[in-house]
C-alpha cells in the first residue's frame, strides 16, 4: 500500500513546486520612455483630469484623510483591503516610484517589491491605458499632489488568505498584458464611440462593477466582444450594479444618450431614474468633472451596446394600475402600502416628478433581476448627491422602522409588477437578509475606531 502512495506523493510535490515556480517567477514588463516635459503644467493638468476620470480619489482617500493618502477599507469576500497611499511621500507613499514602477503597478498590478496587487485595484481595466496617459498620471501624482504621511493600518484579511504569492497566479491567469490589449480606435467606425470605449473600458473601469464575475472573481469580459460585458455585476456595498447594455427593461435600452449624459453629470435625468449607493461617489468624484465631449462619447459607446441575452424583466406601459389608484381601488396590501408611503412623491401613475423624484414605471433599477436595491431603498432610503449642476441633496426616507419584512416584500413586489412592470416578486426572507446586513453596517459604523 505504501508503495502505491509514493507516486501520488511525488506528483503532489511536483504540482506544488510547479505552482510555486509559476507564482514566484518574475514578470518582465516593457519600460516606457519618460515624457520630455515630465513636470510641465500641461502634462500635470492632463494627469489631474485622467485621475478624475479614473476616480482614483474615491478609493485612495479615507474619510477625513488627506487626498490620495489611502487607508480606506474596501470590503471583499475575504476581508477588508486597505487602499494605499499614492501621494509622493517617500516614506509611506509612492515618492520613490520611477515611471516604470508606477506603470507596473497601474497597468500590470505589480507592486514595487514585486508582489501582486489585489484586483480591488482595477489593473485589468487600466491595462488598456495608453503610454501617454500613464506618463500624464505619473506627472500628476508626482508633481500635482501634496505628499502626505500615512500610518500602518490593521490587516483586514486573515492568514493564510493574506499571503500575496497566490495573487500572482490570479494576475498571470486573468489580467491582460497591456501590449496585447492596447486600445485600437480604428476598431470603431465612429471616433466618439471609440473615445467612449477607451474611457469605459480603461480609466473608467466601468466593468469592474457592472460586469458579472466568474467564481474565480475575474470579470467575465473586459470589452464589448462578449455579451457579458456590462451586463450587470455583483452587489456593491449592498446595491446592484445595474445592466448598462441595451436591454429595454433592466438596461439602458429605453434611455437616450442625453439621459446618460445627464445622469453622469448630475446624478439624475429627466426621463428615467436617479442613482444611489456606490454610484453616487463615482459621479461626485469623477464623471461630473468630465468634459461634455467625453460624457457624450461615453453615452455613444453605451448606446451602441446591444442587449444581453438574459432579460429577467420587461416593461409595457399599462394604465390599469394608475386608474385603479386614482379611483381609490387598493386591492392588495402592496397597493395600500404604496398609497400610504410612496404615491405622494412617485404619484399614482408611477411617473414621479422630473429631476426630483424618479419614475417607477419602467425604471431599470426597479426592474433589475436582483431586487436588492429596491429592498434597500425601502428599508433605509437614499440621498442624491450634490453636484455642480444640481446642488440639492434630495433624499428619500427609509421605511424599515415601520414596515415589517413581509410588508416591504409586498411593497417592493407591487412596484415591480405595476404600471406595466413585469419582474419577479420579492420574498420576506430576502428582505430579512438585507435588513440584517444594514443593521450590521450601522453597528460597524457606530463602533469606536481602534
């Protein structure tokens, strides 16, 4: 019996050695030449704009902390990851990074010490950035950002998951090589669509949230060559990352390009919806600062995406719900709850009020396959962020304090199945799960900092 086990033991040892060798084998990268005007105002200003397009400040700035000094905990399935200091501080930041070091981190996911970055840093998307844009970003972070010291933070990922070498295997398996995916605008017949594709696929890293992921956590697609790209992603801080493709109900099929531009600029639009959750930060820190041409380019690219094959819902305008509510016919508990809690703002016809209270009829968030965002909205409410063109922080109150799980489920189901909306019903158990998650989030926020 022992003789039979020896071959298996040998194979196991060989596999372990091979895996370690593959993980630890250094990755060589092409060096890019430094810009001749590496600290010019024009290059720094370009880098500042690109940093806004990439929303770098959102992840690399902790509440109350210096801009880009890191320390923000980023939730993940394996624990909290703390963002790094990317100011030019020489002790705790990137002040000692050369352009090559910076490029390896941003586009290749490799730290200055050779370890691999966790893909919370969206280097699979940033791999599409051009050399010129990397140079501009480097100029901005070296010469346009004030150095700030940061303190060491507690390790949020327990051992052995905190070991870095397995991340090299993930990076080598799933992160594209920049030269292999260098952006080619000639692929697109329209130059505006090409510019939008570059921003969405690269610096904007929209797919990081809005594309579904495989069990091994890589995005199922990194560009529009796959129908999975931007077809809706996982929950982000408890909110659904919605479908951005051309699906008429749960996607952007019913949105105009102007609706998309307005949403990215002001967090609201006249026809369909307003944003909430994590997207608020993206608009406040990033998209509202983009030029009109770039916002129109993003909209043009998104509107060029065909629907995904999966359509979990549909919408065909139907006046029956509005007529019944106008006549005082509340035939279900969900209808009663809507009249008591929602109709004053969203109206009995579900059309809301332009730029203030979003319509529910045909609302892509309401019609998402996963009802988590609707449940969370009802339980804890939400608030529109203040932007330059829409400075009012309009909010919706939460009703979790007075509605039971069953009542929230019936109200959410009513909104998903009225005015022509056709989406799956919500169950009380789903509400209970999200209510518990919200309570845990509030307890964590109230806990004193260690």
